[in-house]
């Protein structure tokens, strides 16, 4: 790999005797992997193809991922390189907590947080760029989460809405991307000697917003996929100097992981509590992770504010269900999900969502997914959403039809499926190998296909 000469000189100076091995690692192939979704049935095909476990992630495996596979399409696995997997383990969110993933797209670390939380509590996944936020929403939908809100806001706007609100915040900051050069060589084109300092300045602004949203006693995890000290130890040192109520938390180091390098910043020994993942020491890409705890105080968490004025154009405001809509949804639930207890039903136009507990309103926010997408109201009928199906287990409903693998292929292709056995007409959850695939409507032995056209393959 042809690395910029200034990059090579920089790390020869910083790493000394280690530099040859470090620079040689860029000519080695990147390492693939995936995490298993503990909220769903075991992905048999992916596990059979795995080449080994990721030692520091209980749900992590090394090996290839086939995007157009049952395991991937049903959200039983998420493709993620092994070094990036350690971030979610360090955040370690607990069920029932309020958690913010501030720079969340494309969603690898977000799905990890959902899994660690057992999809219990409140997770706000934010991404400032709309196209990336849409990818984030799609990945979270496939993973199957009922208690996640996807927002499309700047950190500066978000801080006004959630003062001192979250138990844990992850800032997986946009960075110079040096740790991903061999996986994404195009990133080399954007690099120049001043780029890390530019990124560090932007990262400090994001971190300042994050800390305004963190509760006293809360946890902040800051991570990057770069080797640059300007964005790593030097930003961690800046946090400690600027916010005296922050203290670093020691991160467990597994074999092959390095401690932070205090000498690359202000020599504060606390910086060694951070972790560095170098590709010449560990089988993965480059990452930096630092963990901080905010001091306890008497300050109480504040309920999210409602802002009165927004100059930006916003999505249609959330509404309440009409009597007819409530009746249609109740009839659907009575058949397929008799035990489902929605928290707070909201309509956006003809779309129905269930707002998670832990937040009373999303007014004033640019929201792409205000919780679980339940379905669409059509003329005198309700059509359930794929997102709802992907949160379900076949055992939850007696109105489920098992597909074999060939029938699953027909389903994701958008074809009509014919079933020989006689069953009552109506909506059914479709599943294959105990993994939910979506909904279908049975009409006289034929399953009408409602798999979204934009996802078919």
C-alpha cells in the first residue's frame, strides 16, 4: 500500500523501533468478522462458516459475511471488523439505562449497544448526515429493536433537548480514519499532515455537546478509528484538563491490546488507562478507546425540553390515533400479538410507531424512527411493518408460517408463495430456521408478499 510520505515519517518518529512492523501491517489483508444477535435464534450458516471467536467479545466471530443471506437479512448477525467490536464492550450499557450513540451511522456499534442492553431501556441513535442516518435506521430495523429512536440532528441541537439526561454516551467520533486505511484505501486520498488536527478540533466540539447531555455519575466513551495522537491521547488529555469532574476509567487490556501513550500528549499517567488496538499487535484494524466517568452531584436529570421555535423544516408532527385507527390496530394485535403492550402510540401521517418508555415526546427533533415502526394505515385496514416482524419470535404468535430456504428466497425476491396446507386467511408472521423474515397475507392457500420492494433481491 502506498502511504503518504508524511504519514510514514510521522509514525517512524512516534513508534521508533516498532515502526517497520506497524507500516508493514498495511500490506496485510484486513480482518473480517461478525457479531451474533443474542435477541434472535442462532445463525446456523454464519456460525458454520466462522473461522474463530473474537476473544474479547462474547458474541463476536471472525469469518466472512454473505450480505444476501438469511442470517444477515433477518438481523441474526451484523458484519463488523473485530477491533471495532471492542467499543461496545467498553461502553457496557445495562438494561433499563438511557443511552446515546451520538455519531451512530452506519450502526455497527449501535446494534452492539442494543444487544448489551437486551433491548431494554432507551437508546437514542443520532447521525448528523441524513443519508447516513437512513442507513443507520435500516440497519437497526434489521437488527430488531423496540426501544431505539433514530435522530438526524447536530450535537449542538441535540444538547438543547437532552440536558443531563443520559446514563451513558458513546462518541465514536468522525476522524482521520488512519486505522481503516487497509480496509478503505480511499481514505488515504483525504489525509494530509494537518487533517488530524482539523478532526481533533471538530471532535472537541462534539465532546463538549456530549458532556452537556451526560448525567452526573454517567459514563462517556470516546473512540476513534485513527492512530493520530492529536485525535486520541491529546483529546483525552484535553477532556481531563477542561472538565475537572471527569475521571478516566481503566479499560481491560486483552492480549495484543496496548495502553494509551501518555508521552504522546501531556504525560498524564491517567492516559494509559485508554486502549489502543494496533494492527501489528492484534488481528484487527486500528482503534483508540477512552472511558470517562462524570462525578456524582446533586443535579437531577432533566426531562427533555420542548423547543418552541425551529427554523429548519421538520418532519410532519406526531399525532394521536383516531378511533378507527386504534380499532384497526387493536384487531391486528388481538390476532397476532395478544400480549403486546405498546408504550405510547404515535402516528406520522399514515405510519404508526410505538415511542419507547423513558421519553415522553420527540417534538422539536428531526426523527427518522421515533421508536418501533408498527405499520401503515390504509383504507379500512392496517398493514404491519417489516420492522415489527423483525422484533418478533415465532413462538410469540400462533399465526406464523415456516418457510423452507427456497421459499425464503422466493419471499425476499418478492414472489407469491403457495402453501399446500389449509389455514385461515389473514396476516401471518413468516420465519425460516426460527428467524423472522417479515409478514405475509394468506389468501386461500397463497401468501401475498409484503416484503418491501426496496429491499428485495
